[in-house]
C-alpha cells in the first residue's frame, strides 16, 4: 500500500510533540501562551503581563481594617527566538509519519529542546534559597528534604514540585537512595533506567538534564565583609557592603546572607529562624576597599504585606557568601511549577512560501516554514519558537549546589 503524502500541518504537530517530549526543566514550569498574538504574530521584545497572587495583612480585633486590593504582576519579555534548520525532500514526505520523525525530525528538534532548556536553567540566577554543600555532589535524601523545607518555609503549596539535577547528581542520588524502603516498582524502575523518576521524597518528578548550569562565583571573599549602611526604606533593592576584597567582583547569581536578617514565612510573617539568602541580580565590581552596592530583589520587613525578612539589614552586619571565590559549582534546581514561567507567542506565518504552519499545545507555540531556494535547488525548512521566561515567584524555588 502506497504511503500518502505528509502535510505541513502533520509535520508541524509532530515537531511540537518531539519538542515538548524532549524538554526537561521547561516541561514542568508554568507554561503560558498569549493568544493576543495569535492573529498577526509577535516579535522579539513583545511583553507578556503575568499576574501574581495578592497578599494582605491579617488584623486582630473586631474593628475593620480595609486594605486596597493591589494586584501584583510581573512583566515577562519575549526575548528569545530559536530555530533549527531541517532539510527534507518531497520523497521523504511520502514516508510514514513515525519513520519521517525518527529519520528527519528527532535528530534536530531534540537539539532545539535542549537549547530552550539551557536558557530556562538560567533562572537559577534569580533564586536565593540554597541547600547542599558547594563542591559536593548531592547524594542523599536529606539534601532533597532540606530543599523541601525551604519551599515549605516559603509557603509553597505541596504539589506540584519538581527537581532537576545534572547527570552527576542523578547518579549519586540513585545510589544514595537505593537502600531506602521504597515500593518495589520504584526500585525496579530506578535499577532498570538509572533515573530517580516519579514520586520521590515529595517530588512529582526528579529529572536529569544535561542543561543544568554551572555558576562561577565572583572573586569576592567568602566572608564578604560587612554592610556599610543600614537599609531604611521598605522595598529597597540595594545592599551596600565593604571589605569584601579590593577590586573584587560579585557576580549575578551569587548568594549571600546578612547577619540579623532572617527569612519569614510569607503567610504568618514570622521568622523561620534561618538567615535570609539574598541573591545578587547584577554583576558588581567593588572598589579598592572592597565596597559596592549589590542589587537584590525588593526587601520588606515583617510589618509589610509583602514581607521577605524579619528586619531590614542593619549597618555593620557580617556578610557571608555561599561558595568560594572564583569557583564553579553546578546549580541543580528544585522548584514548584509556579516559581518559573515560560511563555510563548505565535510567530507570523509568512505568505509566498512553499509551506507554512503553526501549532499550539500545552502552552507552546511552534512554527514550521519551508521555501524553495532557486539558487541552490534546495528546499530549506526552519522550525521556530518565540518565547520568554522568568522567575516569577523565586521564593518557591531552591538551588541545590553541587
């Protein structure tokens, strides 16, 4: 029986299926699709507005204390357009769809998925909560449970939570948890495929990804001097430090604590008893005295609805960084689905081409376009995704240092 000719719509849907199946980190984050771009198509630089949960203070007593509903939102910029070129002939389009996918599509689309995942893995740079010992590959249930503790203290809902680790951490964790009393089918699955898998110490999935990033700390000293000024304004976004190394650097993604500045539970606004872990959001070069201003997320004290710390950083408080100076550490990630957002938008479908099609599924929009190249007598094809990503609720994620 002769094979029927594959259509561009069939090919596009298959490309999207392969892309989605090969995503790891991105598969388990909050995926949003903006249908407002579905008519004319979006461009790089288009912005999406994402709503955040409202937070308000609880008042004691019978007297009403009305509070305005101040909707919190963040803006996510569609800043990344990635594509990969695929060549296929009319003869190949007469193959069965699965054969065509295995031979033509999968080798390329899987690389596109890895590239997208590698982008989203950069979200670690905006996450301060950290567990594990820098320089030591996580290898026990304890470190995963400590990450769960961080999410619990931040009032993240229990489900769905995920962990994505690099190959070294995956191997160490599978081995380290092999002696636990687990259901036989779980142990059997881990033994057969060498992966942590589903339903592990409270996580929906513990996945392995080669896209996990390695963070190189700045050249600042580990005991990073002291604060040089008190933070006095609610919502402030800078912390001044001094004595952290002459002309040293603080890199975006560096994590540090300030003595006397504890994290709070965002629901009760009571101290968790642990120092709040700040994360630098921009690179800074310190002066000859090791002084400079570090940009951080807005800070609010326990008296505020958006409280992050029990008290704003004071003057002369000790500053301690996570990790040794100028040293690289893998940044495995633990996160609730709503900690990170990944949003795609429709690209324009051009006219006057041989083929053009778009498909949307589970918050991912993908476009396929093929055109005849008269100069080289070829039929080049491109598969595109236009997207943006961001950490919209960083308190619901945690870094697992390796």
